[in-house]
């Protein structure tokens, strides 16, 4: 078993989170560049003829220059096997990010040096705290004019409530960005731009080296000396245990676009993060090094390849070793299955694999049996991992096919896209699929839904906005929704699993329902 143990020890699985435009996808590409996975990093919002980011594969993403779906990429670097989960930064797709964070063991938070902590970053950060996973901060775009680094650290501490420990310190910013000072090695890494190539020209000198004035200029040298004195006297102590429990975030400064500081960040990050962590289940914690294979579904993506018309379920392997053709037990389906066409993914590129280990993310063909949060384990060792919460959508539309003859494709398309978790579909309580109500966390999801139904299922739809702003799950099993006293503008609905819900126009209506129905319990999300 030593081989399996060694393989798991090498695994590092992390998610990259940020506000849109902070440079997350660019940073992801530079990691892949260092791992030799791609030879030339494509700039994200390139001109017509230039490359698109490797991790943005859906056509709508290329047109808009944003990441809509989470991408999964694996590469090797200095003896480590790294699984990166690149997440959509746009808040309309935050639901996908929440689920992706469930599959990660740590998170890299990318912050724009000129903008600081933005609203979306705060939301995502809270999900990381719920998971109790280490959070590493990369303050990006130092090659542009940026805010004072002390102010940026202070903002992270104030807005996110986490202590910071700068692992390096920037020397200047914008055109004057000369490099970084490594606090651990006590030396300066001075950079020269090389247009995004993998090897960055750098000079390493100690702080008291006579060449420093020549290298970075006397003014920046003096500023740096003052900053370091202040840091050494005032910053928090480095504490690996606090890092492990998301109470202290190691902070790195750099520029993903020009490669300044990316490789030192990657090296420190890999040393500080742990191999795959244990996971909670209904049978207690399951250790990653347990010999029995287990995994859970955290994402489903239909039609990743239009030529194949397929559905892929993404599994996070939580324990043991996966082998191609092995028989596993699908807990929610209540039966043994063979996982067919196991694939490792590099965004849209795929290769069939023979084995994978705890920490890895694999894609398996889904004939329509999987749902997000499902557990797969060995038939002799059955248990269920904790469910992935379904968050309450905030926008609602009634949708119908423009051509009634295409009703079958319409139902298939909306159901499949809903199974991926991007949207949630509901019907009036007690009714069939005659009327479909779609709920989404962000309004942009409707645009994606319309685009995908047309392009993947050849169905044009009509959309009618609904006035509802709040949705609540009915927790009381014994209550008949039709017997509830509700305001006339409250709607009784059910989801695809048959769970009963209520749609409300305002908070006032929610309070009215709770006051007029004794013992009624409503919740804002459904736990799988």
C-alpha cells in the first residue's frame, strides 16, 4: 500500500477564488505554464486572432471574456501532483463556486492591488471559513499603480476578519515595480519582464548587498528598509496551525501577467498546504489514506463536447485509489455501478485514465443517474458524505418553449441544465411540467440558459420575469402546502426532488406566513 500512500501524499487540491477581473484565470495559466502543461499562456481577453484562456472553454465565456463554469486542471510540479479548480468570479455564478469549494482542500484568494477586497471576494471567503480550509492570498497586478501594501493588509484583516502574514514584500508598484523581498530567505528577487515566458529573469541579492542601490534605486532601497523594520516589529507571528484553520493567511505580492512572484508563490504554497484532508460523513470522518475508494459528485456538466452529446459528473476522490473499470456503490441510487470512461480533464481537453487517488478530480460519464452531492463508495464500506447545500435563488422566470412541438427537447434541456446546479427548476405544487419556473442565483444565468437551450438542444424559449424575491423550503414533512394560510401573491411550488417550497414577493409575506401558520418551519437552503 506504500505506493497509494505516497501518491496521496503528493496530492494538492485547491480552488482559486476572486472578484471578476482580479486576474485569477491568468494566474491559473501561469501555474500550468510552470507545470509544463501549456507552452504559452493565452491572454484572457485577447484580440480576435489571439488565444483565449485555456480554462475558459464554453463559447459564451470566450465571447464575454469571463469564466462561467468551474474548470478543473491537473499538472505536476517538483514532485507534487496538483489539481486546480478554477472558479467563476462573476457573482451570478457563485453557486458553482460554492460547490467547487466543497471539493477543495485549500483556497487561493486573488486580490487586485489597486482595488483591494471586493464584495464577491467577501462572499466566497465566508464559504471558505465554513469549510475551515487554509486560505492563501495573492495580491496581483503589482505591475500597475496600486494601493499601499500596508493598507491592503489592513483591509483584508478588517473586511474578512483574518490575520495576515506577508511572505514577501513588494518593491515599488506600476512602472517602478522592481520585484519582491522574500522575508524567509531575507533576500531580494529583482525581476525583469520577459513578456509572459515561463522563465522570468531574476536577480537574487541580500538586503545589505552593495549592488542594491544600483538595482532598485536608493529611494526604493530606503523605503524597503523602513517597511521591513516596521513589518518585523508589528506583523503577526508565522503560525502553521493558524494557517491550517483559516485564521492566518500567508500573503504574497506579484503580477500574474508578467510572471513576477508567481513561481516563489507556487513553491511556498505547496510546502505550506497539506495532502488531502479527511471528510465528514454519516459514519464519522473518512481519512484520505483509507484503503477503500470513496468520492462525491460536486459538479455535473452536460455537452462539454458537442460532438459527443455527453454528460460528465465530476468526482472529488476523498479516499483510497480509483481504478478504471472498478465496481462502486452509488449510495443515492442504491445500487452497484461501473464508472465508465474515467477521464482527467484539462478544461475541455480530456484523457482516459487508468487510476487516480484521493485528492484527484475525475470526470465520469453520467447516463443521467447522478445528482450533485451524491456519494460513491465501496460495496463493503457504505456511508454518505455530508450533502452540499442548495442555495436559495434570488431571481425567477417563467419559461416556455417558443415552439410547442419542441416540448420534449425543452423538458430534457431544462432538466439536464438544472441537474448541473446552474439553475433550479420548479413547478406549481401538485402540477406537472406544464409550467416551468426557473430560479437562479444571478440574472446572467438566464442568458446562459437561453444560449445553451438554443445551441445544445435547438430550442428557442420565451422568458417572463416573475415578481418573487424570496424562496423558502418547507421543513415540516407533515404539512400540506395547500392547507397553509398565505397571502394571495405567495406561490406554492415543488422542486425536481418533490420538496415543497414557497415563493414570496417580500420579507413581509414571509413573516405573515410564519405568524398565521403555527409551527411552520421555513429554511433558506436545502441540505442535499
